[in-house]
């Protein structure tokens, strides 16, 4: 069975570090999609402590991940990575379902879901 989300080892190390810094060890990483952004949909990531109805739970590199049922088809096959550069580091999200994305890289739309675009 294909994973909904694939977290690279680099991203997992960064997430674990953030959990430690924020005293969130043992929390879930919630990954989802909501309407908004210039292209219509935006990604959301944060820490959660409870599994909600319809959540799919998975685990990668020792991180428990939650994805809500509405985000599952939009995120299927997405890779979350962390890249360090001269300007600092940041998470990158490579979503094979995105057909258009904004210059910022955090807003996108898919062939079946245009979301609710906003002005940047």
C-alpha cells in the first residue's frame, strides 16, 4: 500500500528536533490541506495530541503522523523534505497531485480541487 505521505530522514530529524525544542515529544505531527493561498489550497503542519474522527494514522522514522480524511486524496504520494541552504533551512513539499503552485511553494491546486484562492 502506498503511503499517503513520505517524510525524508532529513525532515524527520528536523521534526524530532522541533518536538524536543517545543516539549512536544510524543505528540502527533498533523499534516493537512486547507483552502486559501494564492493558488487555492495551502499546506498545514503542526503538533496534535488527539486523533480525530476520520484521521488516518501512520508512522515514519519514529514520528506518528495524522492526516484528516479530506486531505488524504490531495496529499497521496507527497514527499516532505527539509533542505538547508545559505539562507537557512526549510521544509519542502513535493506533491505529485499539484498542477499549479504559487511562487511561495506553499499554495497549490489539483486537477480536482481548486480550493479558495486569495490574493497574495
